[in-house]
C-alpha cells in the first residue's frame, strides 16, 4: 500500500494533492506526543499518536484511529508500522487497549507493539504522555 520507512515519511511541507503520504507532526516538546497521519492531500485517513524519548529509548504508542469509511484496508497497520520504524530498537509499550470490540479485533490482527500497560520514562511523565489521574488507579 505505502512504504512506511522513516525516509519516506514527510513533514507538512512535503504534502501534495496526488499521493498517499505519511505526514509527521512532531511533538510540541521532547518526548511529548507526536502524530503520524496517513493522508491523501488534506484528507486524513487516520493517525497514530506516539511518544519517543531518544534519551531513554522508550516509545509509547498512545492511540491509533482510522476514519470509519477507510477501515479494513490496511491503513491502521501502515500507521503502526510507520510509528515503530521511527522508534526502531526502542523499548515499546502501549496504553491499555480497553474493551471496544473494534479496537480489540484491530490489535489481534495487527499485533501489539509491546505490553498494553505503559512504562514511561521521567521525560514522558513530565510531558504528560500518560494521563496522570489514571496512572496508578487503572493501569497497574
Ligand atoms: Zn526519557
């Protein structure tokens, strides 16, 4: 469908109207939540939210969302692949998947990138990658 290699991912300035592109929206702060969108011009098919800490080499997959009408065509898998390639050899974890059957079925197909209980480093905690209020009560 699309080459997910980091070199093929573009910034906003590399977007054109004709091709399917993986567009990177860098995080506002280091180790904060960045976004990779799968887009055709300005139409967003879906996006993945992730946090990468280059110091501790920890990566957290925060969320994947694909527009309903674009589902079941591999967009979600492409987004997850694009995310993991940005954090190759990082220690990956994910936010809890929850019970939504669509989400559960998606991860069963694609395969989890790491344990579905995040272990953020101090930078990721500082950048509020993992919502503080639920950090202790729900996830551990
Ligand atoms: Zn860190």
